[in-house]
C-alpha cells in the first residue's frame, strides 16, 4: 500500500484552523478508550502519528480542549470545537493528528488498535495489532518499523 503525496493539508470542520503534514505517519491507530469515545462521540478515535517536525498549523490558533496536561494535551478549533490533534509527553516525538481532517483519507485505516478493554462489543477493525491498553513504550519502534514496511510496498 502506498502513502499519499506530501504535503497534505487539512482543516477543522469550519475551516478556521488549517494544518499541514510534510512527513509520512509513523503509524496509524484507533483508540477505544472511554476518553476517545467521549471526545469523538463515536466508538473510537482515529489517529495518524506524525513526526513533530513534519507537522504545523498554517492558519488559525488551536486551543486546548478535552484533557489538558500533564501527560497529554488535546487541541481543538476555537470556533467549531473540532478535535484536531493531540500532543503526548513521554513517547517518541510525534503529534497524533485526526486523519479524517484531510481530503485524502489514505491515513484513516488503523494499523493498530489500543485500549480494546473498553472496545464496544460490536466493533471489529481491520488492524494488524491489538492491545488491551496502550502498547508498551519499548514496543513502539518495532510497531513503527512494521507499519513502514507494510506501507511502502508497491
């Protein structure tokens, strides 16, 4: 599976905040935790883990919403309140971006799913790896390598 061309630009629902991604995701995921269920008003949230150096806000000023430190901060549009991205401390240097903000939805398919202990019983996702909680920090590099190998095939 190939990756979409870069850069990719995305917006919140109302367009007041725009983001740009100039690096391929390290990995994609679905999180089934109760917090993500509540933040997304759905069964899970989707994320594309983008290296921090490859992510920037190009229009508007997102505000913190949802959880706010010390382990993570959720960022939202100040106008429409769309949850746009999350910054997590203590993990490899990346930003969790909501992949459905982009017109090209190639990054929306999750490679892993986390917090399946809270997964709704009717949800079945086409993922390569499943975790009851979050993957151990020491497993991230192997998962990133596996994601890269799976998404650079011709």
